[in-house]
C-alpha cells in the first residue's frame, strides 16, 4: 500500500494478528514507585511479572485465534535475559503441546529480533502472541506496514464471553466533526467481531473485501493519502458510504 514507507513487494500478502496480553506485565506489576536512596539520589522501579495462569490464559486465546487463521503462532519473549520470559516460553510451549499440538505450528522469537523481522520480512508472521509491554511496542510498529493506525482494528478478548472490538487508534478529538477521520479501522473491527466472536467468517470476509475494493479503486482519507499517488482524497462519511456500496 502506498501509504507505507516500506516497499510494496515486502508488504504484498501480509496478514498479521498481534495477540497482546493486557492486564499484567511491567505496567501493572508491583512493587513499583520512585524512592530516594540514603545518598539522596532518586531511583525509579517497576516489576515485570507474570503468573503461570496469566500466561496460560493469553496463550489459549492466541492459539484459538491462530487456529482460525493460518495455524502459525510466534511467541515473543526475551528469555535469554529475563526470568519472566523463560517462564513465558515454557508455559506457551506447554499450552500448545497439551491442547493444540496437531493444529498449531509454534515458534519462538526474541523481541528485538521480532522488531527487526516485522520490517524485514513481515510475511513470515501469521499470529503473534506477546506480553503487555512487548505487544504495546510491536503492535504500533506493525501499524507502519499499512501506513496508519487508522487502518488497524483491534479486540480485547476474554477466555469466554464477548470481546470488545475497536480501532487501535484513539478518539482523535483534534479532528472531531471535521469529516477527516479514517473509518476503515472501525469497519475492520466489526469484521473481527464477526470472525472471532460471532463465528460468521463469510460476513467478516465480505466486509474485508469491501474495504479492499475501495482502496483498490483509489479512494483515500487524509491519513493514508500520499501526494502524487494518483488516488482521490475523500472524507470519513464518503469513505464509509463507498464501503457500504461495495458490500
């Protein structure tokens, strides 16, 4: 896609799902804080921590997602340095071996290598599972594969019950009411809901194909419009109408 700074031949055929754990890791671990040492120097600290049950939970979610996709799961860690990542790797491996051995092809990758490989050869990935901080970083990096956060759907999925589906981006109050927002991430979030929550893959693919057709026809909102690309600039409302018409 022309909105990305990465070569089109690298991006062609890329379809990646990042499954990120959202309730643990260094963002929520304790103890944490800023203290003053006896010397008077301040020290800040956070605790990167995961329980087996937390890792097992997200691993099962990722495996269920991977089964519905290409059957390839890449688990991201830093097990060569971090004890918590050694536990992460062991638990994810155990979940696959004990319940998904015949349906999942599991691989492991250090987070620094994964950051490089996402740009070097993104087609090697299908489903990625990672902890909270690694997922925070890698999912934003992955947004450059399509050139804008306005293109990325997301979901918060529990082990059971309904998930929450929404675009990766925020509410963008700075452009509220100006008809500039990109609605495609929201539409694709609805496609994810159909695929992963409602078990309606045909309808999900129908939405995805409609978005693909509109983009192939050369329509762009401002966040994905590149000067001189020959595409036509339209607003949020018109983009939504064109997707609806394509359906």
